[in-house]
C-alpha cells in the first residue's frame, strides 16, 4: 500500500507537501516522489529502499516551487508519472494494486500506445492508469473510465492546471481525506499527516467519489457510493497509530484488540509485550485488561530500518527484522512472557527475530497472541502477500493434513471452534516453537473496529471479494 498527499495553497506549498508526504513513510519502502505545478510540472523521484524520504529530497526543495503539488511514498512503482494528453499535461500518483495491468496495457498498445516508464523491465502501473485517463475528453471521465475497466484497487491523485483531482477507490478499500488550514487545502491517505501541519479534517471521500481541490476550496466532481469495503488491515497493522479511518482511531482499535485477546486467557505470565511497533498497542490493551504489567524485552533500534513486512524479498525482510529488534536480557531472563503482534503473515520473522531472541535470553514461557485471524488468502487489492504458498496458515494446513486424500473445505479453517482450525493453529504454534498461540476471531476483530462487517474488506481472511 502506498501513501498519497496533495496540497493546494495561495502561497508556495513545497514545505507542506514535503512534510505531508513524509508522514506516509510507514506505507512504502521502495520509491518516493514529489511533483509541483508552477508554469510547468516539476517532478522528482528517488529510491528510498536504503535511506529515508527526508534525506533524499531535502536538498531539492529550494528548486521546487509551486502553489499546488502531490507526493507519494510508493510500495513498488516509481511515481509520480507525468502524462501529456489532448486536454493538457497532468501528473498522477496511485495507492492500490492494478490486478489486470497486463490486459489493460495490451489494450493500450493495440490502439498504438506505448510505455516508457519501465521499472525492472516491467510496465509501470501508474503509467497504465495515466494513459487510460488520457483516452477520454477530461480527467473526470478518464477516472470513471479507469474504474469501469480495472480490477483490483486504486485511490489516486491527479495534478493538473485546474487543481488536484482526488479519487477514492470505487469500493473504498484505501482512504482519502480532505483537510483545511485557512486558505490551504490538502488531501491525504493518512490523517496523521494533518495535526502538526495545522490542518483539520473536513471530509472523507466516499468510495468512487472524485473531488477537485483548487485555491477556491473543493468541489465534488463525481458523487460517491455508499457501498464500501475498506481494508480492515489498516486498523490492525498498516495504518499509523495516530491516524483514523471512517472517524475510528487506529490506536483505539488496537487497544480493543488486545483487550479481546486477554479475555478468557487463563495463563499467568510475568509480563506482556508487543513486537515493535505495530504490536505495541495490542499489547497495551492486553495489559490493561489482564492487569499484567507491560514491559519491553525487545526494543527497536531505529525507524530507519522500516517495516519488515513491506520489502519485496524474503532476504531483505529477514535482514531488517534481525537488525532492528534488540533484546534486553535483564527483562527477559526467567520470565513467562505474553508477546502480542498484529498478524502472522509468513511467520519466519516472528520466529527467527523475536521468539528465538526471547528464548536465547532466558524466557521460561512464551505465549503468542495475534490481533487478527490466520491469513488465508493473498491480498488482491494492495501489494503485500502475493501467493497462498507463502502464508503460514496455508503452510500449516499442508503439513497437518498432507496424508488426507479428500479435498479440504476452507470454511473449516475460518471457524476457531472446529478441530481443523485448532489443528492448524497448533501446527503453527509448533513451527514457531512457543508455549501457546491464540488468534483473535474475525468476529471480535470486526467488533474492535466498530464498523459493520459488510463495510469491511476481509478478503485476506475469508476470501470473500464482496
């Protein structure tokens, strides 16, 4: 998942654009980019896989000038992309996953189009989107055309001479929020970008809605839809603790998840902790509900290592996880520990970089508590897990039921009351090498978020698209 930020001001917007974009650094580790409009579109893109956003762009700020701009922290493709069209030049940034990118690109090439923004020999999804928009008579009809043809998820910002067009994914899987500060207007993926920049939230875009931000304010250009499937993982892991979606605080949801995990837990640990950083709030909720003290047997050295979930290769993920978590032996030794985390995706990092460190430094028991159900399906709407094979739950099912000839029904692994679910979880527990393992149920997770189940995208748990 990438992070988007845009701003329109009556004065130069570059400083606001720079810091607003930087507040999305937790959403991507590959590329970042800024583009501003003055007499022309000025663009800068950098690789941020080995260094932070700020260090890459700070020296360029004096050369970027304009009252309107958009920025992106990208999980994959270089962005923004600048497109020349019959209705003028425009720049576009994307958060989401264009699942049918290849087919759409073939359609464009069949019409005589070509692609220049190749990353690693692959067509850039953002360029595909830009060229689809350019096929219509204006930006709004172009975005509508995109939404009618694409599969997957796409929230996007388009910068043109009229202002910034903000379009939220047609099912609202990724958010976009508008803020105001005096005569300045901004749009963001993450509301945590607003407080320190002085913006107040004035509107959350509806699914499929298109809004134009200009120096006069904002105006709806296409009405949104009440049908909504916002990504539940935003609250559990992806989102920043200081952000809110649909008016619901990320930090509060994670604390409620921890409270749910503590309910009915009969163990008597010495301390509870969370895997830094996203497991901390879950652990705090567990500590508040259980009365077990929260302590820090593992600390993260620096945010500069980024998230071990988002880098594209397993080798890089393992290296990041290995280096960023440092154990404190005096806190660990001779202690029974509850360790909370947001999820178990592949399981290798939790096992090798957290659990092994706790055992090595003298833990007597390790009880793992996970804030979401076992992940069963690779995400179709954002760039994260790509295959079933890499998921810890699928690996456990193959191992636990390898001698069974009859095809297994996935539904039995989605219900924590079934013997099949319990066998799967126990297989994961053994693979992790821990004393006990407990996941939050999908029902309790939905309750912790506080939205109706039919308003949430739960695809990676239940495989249901709608």
